[in-house]
C-alpha cells in the first residue's frame, strides 16, 4: 500500500507506555491504533456514529482483525494511519489500513465488520444509505450539505443541534440559550448525506454594513470534519451578498484558534458570558 491509496489519515505520536523491552511498539498496540483511526474515519464521513447506527437500524461488530508487520515503530515516532473502505459485501464491510512513518510503510491491517441487529447480533444487509455514504467518501465527494434560510424552515433542526451542544454539553440554561433574535436572523444548517443535522449558526445585522455571527454549534462527535467552517463560509457568503463589509462575533475562548484559522482577529479583552470566557473577534470581508 502507498499513501496515495488513502483519502483519510489519522495521526499520533508513539507514547512511552506503548514501547516494549525491545524498544519498539508492542505488537498489540497497532490494533489499537487502527481501531482509534476508525473513529476518525467515521468523523471524516461526517457521521456521528451512535446516532447514525440508530437511524440505520443496526450496528457494526468486528468479525476479523488481521495485521501484517513490515517494520517497527519506535518511541516518539509520528505515525500516519490511513484507513479506507475496500469492500462492502451483503452484510460485511472491510476497512483496510496502513501505518506510515513518513513515506515508509510499517504496518498493514484489515478490519472486517458485520452489520447486525444490536439486540440479537444477527447479521443484516448493509443499508443502501450506508453503502452510498462509503462510496461517496472513497470517490472523493464532499460529505456536507449546507443550507441557509430562515428560522421557520431550519429552526427545528438547528434547535436540536444547539440544545445538544449548549444545553446538554455545556450546561447553559435554556433561558439563556433562547432569545428573540432567531426569527430575524439568517440561519445556516449543515447536514450529512444521511440527512442528520450536524452544525448550525446564525447571522444578524449588527449595524449598517456589519454582520454578527452567533450561536455557532457543532456536534462534538463530528468536530474536526469541516462542519464549523462550512457554517462560517455559508454565513459569510450571505453577508457579502447583502453588501456587508465586516463580520464580528463573540467567540468562546476555547474556540479562538478555530476562528483565527478563518482570518478573524481578537478585539479587546476577554469577557464572561453565561459563565464561559469569551472574546470579541472580527474580520473584513473581501
């Protein structure tokens, strides 16, 4: 296998605890590396695993796992773990993997899953929607569908995401989360190819020529899959279309690096809102 065989890579550094008395990675840890990378693979498909499997009416169970050793990894090596779906059978899915140090192939592996009824663990046919999802990703297709619109059209799905992120995950009270601005805002909603809502945000007119983005929320299980950037791009496009020259926002401090990567800069000192540190940020639109 070569690096160009894979669209998706996970990355890690070998920890001291994973090295054996021969000063190389203990063989059993490679299976853990592959299993960890599979979680990233589902994220790259924009698929929140638990919710998706519930919607599909089944779950995936490992039937066979095999590893072939070509060379050894050592402490503090930076490893790139490629994963791809190489085959979908009637009820099985084969995920092939390879571990690289730079361009050097160290390990190859194969995980065979069976799609089955969670209650009885009896096999079922792989759903057409899951087949299509895997085919789309391996074909290089974009995995996110983005809509912009008003609250009447997108509000129900957007509210589900915001409740999960702000109320359930971050512990913000419902009274603080919901205000009277939603009906007047432009909303963006990102869904995956299963139709599941993954992320949302809203755009308000702060002042003439200035837009304000807020209520940015992305489900925890798909963070890092480009959902937040897709929301921001959609809302900025709306701001440009109506002639705004600038976008501002109040970012949670933990999310400041994300907004910096999109060209936003800090404006002023941090402040607290609903018990969470925030900072004002903004950028000029081209």
